[in-house]
C-alpha cells in the first residue's frame, strides 16, 4: 500500500516503478545518483515522494537522447509543449506521466524492431508529444470523469488533428507531425481521423498506438482501475491485425515488459 503523510503520497521504490511505468533499476539509479531525494524509514528503507519524482520527470531528464544542437532544440520544443498540460492543474499530471511512458515504450519497441538510431529517436519523441492536441479541447471535456456524450467524444477525437497542426507549425519538430496525426488510426481502417489502413499508417504511429494502449491499460486513472500487465498484453494480442499491427505486437510481447 502507498503511504500518505499529510497531503503527500509516498511509495516504496517498487511501487514507484510500477506507478510511473519505470524499471525498478531506474528508480534505484535515481536514488543512488542523488537525483531523487527520499525519506528513510527507521528500518533504513527508502520512501519516495510522488511529487518529488514527478517534478524530476517533468524536468525532461528521461526524454529521448538526441545528439547535437538540433537534437537539443527538439528536446526543448517537446518539453515546452508538454509543460502546457500543467495548465490543467493536478489532472495534467496524468498526461505528463503518460507521455513519458509512451515515449519510453515506443523507443524500446523501435529498438527491438532494429530501426535506425534516427528512427528510434523520432518515434520516441513522437510518443512524447502524441497527445498534445488535447490542449486545444475544452477543459470541461478533457477533465470529465463520467461518460462522454457523442458530441464530447467527437471533440476528443479531434486531438490528433489539433496535435498535427501544433507540431507542424514548429519547424524543429514538424517531421513528426504526420505520425502524431495518425496515432489513432487502425490497421483494419476503422480508426480516425482519416480511416487509414495497413502500411498507409506511419510506422511510428503504429508503434505508438500499441505503446499508448498498453500504458493506458496498466496505469492508474481517476476514472478506472488499472489491469495487470498480463491482461493488457492479452488485450493487445486479441486485437492484433485489427486495431494493432500484428508484427509490432509480437515484437512488444517478446520484450516481456
């Protein structure tokens, strides 16, 4: 169980890894490198503040690595965009955590597929900003916890196009705009916004759709309980060839997340 002291939530390192979809070794490395302050229990165990870890992640330390001046500008642009989710207040934390998780998973899938370094970096960066279009949707709709009306759902479905327009307007990252627009397309053509199918969907978008679905299933939300990793993988397998690219699902499953 997570501990609560006052209004703050504290995790064990294992709990923090699970909640933020990071590896346990990553959490431990943060602690031992002095990048993450912790409370020490009387028994000598670490307890990690949720807000402390979130602040560190928001700082962009886990953003995909890019070399050179252009890579640095791309990283700055993407992290600046992500910070707009803070305008939503505490609920914006979900978008920040989700974005970094999708970026991490997408990069790992790309690497497992044997893509080039450039493709891996671009896919991970696309994962980081894939949901940025939500900032253009009415706050009451984005933050609604109950069932969406058909009209509200249509507004939510506009976020890939809004995200495309935002990304495409920034020269340093406009190359990833197409994949942002397509991350809700489906292999069988039943997705949105354009109803694309098969290889007509950008490879990065096909990767991100899997990473996003998996993270959404296993992560905590204000409106639903997470499922186990095994259940999430079973759902991906069930929908391979329809919603998801079957070959990429197979790669992801072999990674044993």
